[in-house]
C-alpha cells in the first residue's frame, strides 16, 4: 500500500480524476469516495467475476483454483486507496490519530491473517505428501499394507479465534473530524471489510472449515456492504453446504477412498493414475497460493515499516 510519499502522484496514472485534488468541498470529497468505491467494484468484478446465468453448475466458488485469485484483490484495492489519498490531498502526515491507528491495526491484522494462510498451506502440503507416499507404496506393490498412509485430507484447526475488531466511525467522531479524515476512515473500513472477506474465503477453503469465514464474516459486519454482498450471499451458502471443503480436496478424498476399496480387488491402476493427477494439480495450486501469500506479506510488512518510519519523523 503506497501511502507515505507526499508526491505519490508521480507513481499514479489517473490525471483526469486528480486535477481537482486541491479542492476541499464536501461534494468533491464525497465524489472522491464514490470514485474509490467504483474502482474497488471494478477490481472485484474483474478479478472475481460472478459467472453468467446458466454456468453455475459448472462453476465452483469453493475451489482453490478460484480462491487463490482472491489474493490478487488485496494489492489492487491498496493501490486504489493510495490513489484516493493523493486525490483528496491528504497524506499520512496530516492524518488524525484515529486514522493512523486504523491503518496500523489494519496492516497488523493483515500480517496475522497471511501467517494463518501460510500455516493452512503447510497443512495441505503435508497431507498431500502423506497421500503421495502411500500412493507410491501401493503403485509398487498393490497388495501392500500402505493404506494407513492413504488417509483422507482432514480439516485443519488453526488454533485461534478469527475475531477482528473493526472500528466503525461513529456520528460523534465524524462530526469532530475534518472532511478528509472522514473519507480516510470510511475508505479504510472498506479495505477492512473486503480484506476480511477475502481471508475468510481463503482460510475456510484451505483449512476445510466453516469457522474462519463465519467468524470473519461477523467481524466485518456480515459483509453487508453492497460491494461484496453478492459474493457473500453465494459463498456463505456454498461454504456452509460443503463444510468449507474445497472442490480439489473433496475430489482427492473421493479418489483416495475409491483407491483403498480397489486395493482388495487388485484393480488400482485407474484410481492411482487419477489420484496422482489430482495431487499434482493440488501441488501447483498450493505453490501459487504460497508465492502470492509471501509476496503480499513482504509488501504489507515493508509498507507498514515505511509508514512507522515516516510517522516517527513527521510527528517530531
């Protein structure tokens, strides 16, 4: 998230909307916030499009192939937020205490959620290795006793409660803040809401559990913002119906169960080939999610460090 450089406009390419950044009227500020919401909506629709009517039966939202795309949303909405900060001419060194605290809380929770994603990916990677090992033994000796290593992928409990306190701006706070501070707080709330939704989807799909999504859903106010209400309606139902188990994990478990049943008859070739193919597909997805998670963690950590450094030097 690029927030710290006063002349950030050199890095952004949207001159038509930035011409009026020096104006301070409420109408223009409201227009800037609406423009930010419009940008976020376009990002969501481009990165995470809802399928056209008639394709629902062929499309799976609760699929790691789709879920991994959710991570692409975060840096894009951060960029849109940076554009807003420049447009209203309100760099960090002019923010009020509440805005600074909101951003620091947001970035810290983002880092913690990214660590949780990494932990969930590690669990899936370990489960995949165990199944691959059992499969290799069976392929070498169809009558071996390697079935114990061919366990289904189990749900993963991250051992934490996903309860994040999102600070909503109150009417009293809004009346005591300057117009630009209000815009910053409202836009930060949008970042909170969308990010919690993204990580709820990610963590439920990776951990095969409804817990992360439902708890983060409550933290974000049930995702009632119109920007993500459509996705939330679909995902909440699908996650609940499938107990959070992704399409890929469900299919691997089904093939593994069929393979174990086929071992008794010595007819394992077809199921073994299919299981191997699906495990390779899962490995590719986990590598993609892992890389995106690491890249985003590094980016957020670096920007948080710059923010703190700049804050220290501008508030002396």
